[in-house]
C-alpha cells in the first residue's frame, strides 16, 4: 500500500468543522452603564449606611421639605441622552410617576431587576425583550429639587434588595442568578 491509497476523498465532503469560525462566535452579554454620553455625571449617589457622613449627606434626595435616602444613582446632564438597558431582559412594566416621570422596569432573571426613572420618551413597551445596550428611552425630568432637566434614576434590585448601580456594573452576571 502506498500513502495515496489511504486518503479517502469522501471524508472531505462529509466533514463538519469542530471549531466555529470567528463570525459564528456569539458575543457574550455584559452589564453596561445605562448611557454612553460623556456629558452625563452622577448627581446623587446611592445611599449606603456604611459610608461616611459626608457621602451619606451627598446621597440624600430632597423633595417637599423631606430628605430621602437615594435607593439608586441619579444621573444628570445638560443635554438629552439615550438611556440603555444595562443587561438582557424583559420589560415587565412601563408606567408614569407623578414625581419621577416615566418609568421602565426590566426583569433580567427571577432574582434581578432594574428600574429606570425620570425618563422622557420611552421606546419600549411591556413584554418587549431587550439586550444589553439597547436604547429604551431618552433622559427626562423629575420634580426633585435642584435637578437638571435631563435625568435618569437607576435602581438595581437583587433578591428584593437595592444595590449600588455603580458596583453592579463591575459584577459578574453569573453571580447574580
């Protein structure tokens, strides 16, 4: 037998590649910030009971002569900005709040949801499926004293408790199942 006799042409015809080509590789979803505009800044941070007194004071929201602990992060800008889903999920509620404007709630898994307040025009409706980075609304207004016209208040709930969105962006989504 010679080497050429061992080659079987039909193997090439029935071959299935075991390595996906680069174009076939699905991009893994990541937790992202809810905006891309560089003009957006934190107006009020998340209130953490373990922070020092100065940080806690800077995390209080003032409305009708009452100070409230901020349960999310309030972002603001001098210009309108796009508000994006921070992770893949399903829109479970779209409502209007008298104080905080339009509201969109996205459920990411049974233990994790995000709520976006102070929205202007929304571009999603209940039961829509969204991916990380999809635009869900424009920034909007609220009735909190001293706030800019273009805001977003983001709350993150894990197992029913709020968490600091700024910490959430750096977490591994697998740890939040």
